[in-house]
C-alpha cells in the first residue's frame, strides 16, 4: 500500500479510517506530532510556560553565621597552638632529660639476656629454664618502684635528674658489676649455677682461680654493684638506698646458706679458702 499525501497517512492511522479536517496538525522539524484533540475541547489546565526562577542566593543571616563560625575556629586553633608552645617551653627540660635517659634500659636488657645465653651455652638448652633470666616477682616489683620514682621526679623535680656526674658514676659501676659477674660465670663454667645446689655433684669443683682468687662470691658482688649502678644512672636517691639495703640483706643470707653446703661438700678446703678470700659483699665475712 502506498500513500500519496499526508491526509492518506493520517486516515490510515485513525481508528475509523477517516481523517477529521478539524484535527490540528503540528509538525516539528525533526518529528511529526499529530493531535486528535477537537478544537471544541477545553484547553489543558497546565501551562508549559516556565515560572519565575527560585532565589538561591544566601541570606545575610546565614553569611553572618558562617563568618562567626570561621572566626571561632581560628580562635580555637590559635589557642591550641599557644598552649602547645607554653607546654614545650615549660617542660623543655623534662623532654630533654627523657630523651637523654631513654637509652638507660639497655644495660638491664643486656644483663638478663646475656645471663640466659651464657647459661644455655654452658649447661645446654634442655638444662636451662626461664629462671636463668633472673627475673622474679620481687625483682619486677623493685624495678617498677624504680621506674615510678624516676617518672615522678622527672616531672616534679627535673633538676634532680641533671646531676650528670652521679649518672656517669652509675654507668661506670654498671659496667664494673657486669664485668665482675660475667667473669665469675666464665671462670666457674659448669660449677656456676643460678640455683644453690644442696647435693654434691661430682662435676662441681671448688673454683679458686681467676677472679675467685680475690672474691669468694663474685657473682653476687657483681650483681650488687650492677643494680646500685642502675639506680645511680637514673638518679633515683630513694631506690638507690632501698636497693643497697634490700640486696645486701638478700645476698648476706644467701651467702650464709650457700656456704653451709659448700663446707659440707669441700670440708676444710673451703674453710681455709673462706679465711683467705673475702666474700665480696660489704660487712659479710
């Protein structure tokens, strides 16, 4: 089927196949739109003409609120910056001392780790327990008290931590104590144990050479000097006195207890040795 004009096209698309001359035809350049609405029908209630554009410009009140908020934030920022500057100036000595003393736990770590490593090297891995680290509950309590004193005095009395000659003296004592104790371990070898033996061991002999020529108990002597040196390094007056008293009491009782069994094991040999050589602990014969 072919159509010769536009009327035939519209007639074919009409349900009744009849084109009404009253129909309005509007042609878009890119499309053809057919309206079958009779002219007598009422006009649509809506209008396609655009209305007035809404006013989206900020009101004067909102602009003032944003400005006030910005001023408040800037003021808070300056206040925080000023507070930080004041704190740094006020505690600059505290910060400096904390940085300087930050390396002082290293001797403690070296002491305990080296004790454990030497014990494994001398006695074998399966004959050594974690007790060879020499870290007990009482020891942890003492070190906790030492740390608390250091922090409290560093904050409240930072000038107390500026006696560098005291701290350097403590460092020297720490090194001396470490040398004495490690010399005792290496000289005694398998005869050196962290636990007091109460039964005779055929492999254990009375060691009287090396550092044992000058000190009967160089292991206790070295630990005593090392621990006091640590407290002097930290410039802890209270814990220095406390460590001296507590360690002296502990080692004096331990020496008497250990020598009871040494006299049983070695008899007159040890009695003669103890007469010639000092114990290594002050006021302990």
